[in-house]
C-alpha cells in the first residue's frame, strides 16, 4: 500500500472522527456520530496494520479477540449507573497504552544502535509523563466512584509542594530522556514520578467533583495519544489524539464554569472539595421549618398541576429510579400535565450522566431542558420535583457570598410555586452545607428512596 493511499485513508478517517464528534453534540445524532467514529477507528487500525512492519500478526489477532470479548462483556453487563466508572477505566487504559507504546518505541529505536531524533525523544517523554498521570489518576477516579476508597478529598500538609516537586522531577527526567534516549531507566523513573503525581492529584479531589476530573483525564489521554503519534510518526494518531485532547479541555472548561471552579485549581488538584462550614448551622435553618409530606399528598398537588419540572441528581442514579421517573412522567402526561426535566451540567458523576440515565429509560430527548434554557421559566412551573439533587438547587449559591458554592449556577427551583424534594434524609450534599430550600415556605420534603418514592406517587395518582 503506497504512502499516498495510506495518507488519503487517514484523511478520510480524520474527517469521520470530526463528523462523529459533531454528531455527539446532540442526542438525536449521537448514535450516528458514535458509529462514524467507530468506522474511523476501524479504518485507522486496518490501514496501520498494512502500513507498519508487523513482526507477528498472531499476537495482534489474540489481542483483538481478547479485547473484543472484554468489550462485549462490559457492554452487556455494565449498569448505566456505573458508566462513569467505565469512562474512567477507558481514560486510564488510553494513558497506560501510550506509556507502553512510547517506551517500546524508545527501546526499539535505541536498541539498533541508532540515535532517535530530538522530536521523537521529546514526544516520548511527553507521552510517558502525561500517560503516567492519566493511568494512575484514572484508577483513583474509578476507585472513588466505585467506593473502593473514600470519596472525600484526601490531602496532607505540604501536598501541593510535593506535587510541584514530583512534576519538576518528571520534567527533569524527561529532559534526560530527550538528551540521552538510550537511558531507559530515566524513562521508567520519569513514568514512576508521573504516576505518583497522578495519584496525589486525584485523591485530593472529592467524588462529587468527578465530572470535572473525568473530562480532564479524558483530555490527558488524548494528549498522551497525540504525543505517541509523534513518537511513531503516525498522522492518524496525532490527529485523533489532538481531537480528544482539545474536546476534553473544552468540556472541562464548561464543567468548571457550571461549578464556579477555576481550571487552574483542577489542573493542580486539591482545590476542589468540601470547605469548612460558615454561617448558619443546619439546626438553625431547619428547626421547625421542614415540612414532611407523603406520596398521597404529592399526588393531590400534582393532580391540579399544569406544568411539572423534574430535577434529577446523583440520588436518582444511586436509587436507579430513572424507569420509575419515566413511568411518573407518562402517567402525568396522560392526565394532561406538561412534564419536563431540568438538567444541571454537573448533576451526577460525569458530564451528561443524567442524560444517559434518562435516555436509557426512553425519556424523549425534547423533554430534557438544559439549566440555562429552563431557568427563566421556573416561575411559571407549578411543581418542581427534586430527585436526589442537593447542591445544584441550593439557593445559598445566589444569596451567600461566603458560601463554598457561592456563584455556582443552580437550577432555580425555589422560584416554582411548589417544590417537592425527594431525599432519604436532610443530609447535606458534597459541599457539606445546609440547603435553605428544604425549609422554604413553598417546599415539601418526601423522605424516601428515589425509586420507591416515584413508585408511591404513581400508585397514589392511579388511585386518585
């Protein structure tokens, strides 16, 4: 296969990748975009196999069979609520692959007695550093999401100084690799320093901030792949890695804006997480003001409602209540009620987590309203049902400049005529601060598991 044909097919694959990402920007075209991206990857892999000097196809075929089997098993058995964990693992595997491929290419290039170009040596160092941070950071993110370790932010005095020293060490060893590529031990020591840095950066971030972390690690995996493309002099890998890296950074920036965070804080770790509580205590706000309700009472309120907004949060995912919520939506619409879903950008554990869960339950795409689109209409909504959300509906973000979530955009459910909050208890969200919404004059608290609560309301509506 000639070089011109190879580059032409790589160009076609690149266009398909770009169109695939474009398709992912809207739920209606997401499936098509995913298929186009998969086709682009297939073309890239096939052409690379014909282009590269493959020593033995047996190992490659064995890897394809094992990988395909694992992929099919995951696709069939993975729960939609565990999708963030799967994404974290995918990010990590991408970073780990970049480390190993770049290291193998360095050993091969120097083993023949030749001296790699400066471009290849620098790219190898970058791939090792970024890939090491990505792999181990993603494993920590997975462990937090899977609750194999504490979700809370974990740090120690002087951790940021240690992080800076580790980064300086990794960069210094990377310079050694660039100048003396035959020094393989320097490469693996560099990867080791980057790996420890990845762990420390991620453990310092709390579980509720995982949407930002996952987006950032996704970007890192793309940058590592792009650097590996320069190592292998593979244009396709450079282009696809750059696309992932750029889109991941853009998504991270969007997530930071939605949480009123600084991108620099996320990059250096340790700035996200619970902040020491200030102002009124939970007892001061809730004492004598919280009004508990029941499924029957909520059914009576909904019976006369013309417009209802459901605000899902991570509690819906934990309770796996998406199907019960869908049934509630269908029941209300059958009675002539207009039902919409108000989606906060960082509700859940990854970008679009609520959208994925509701799509699995076959909730129509046009029912999902982004925060910025539905907020101006909140005063016109008769009933808002907050299901497992907390900080993303906390009015303190608007009223208390000293609050840990001050300035964070929220869904303004407090402006609705009636707010029904479904939670197991009055426990605070990740910010560890009370929520005045729970004690508002127009709010009712339904203390119940999300799935059971939705089912109870449906039964009460049927009996009404």
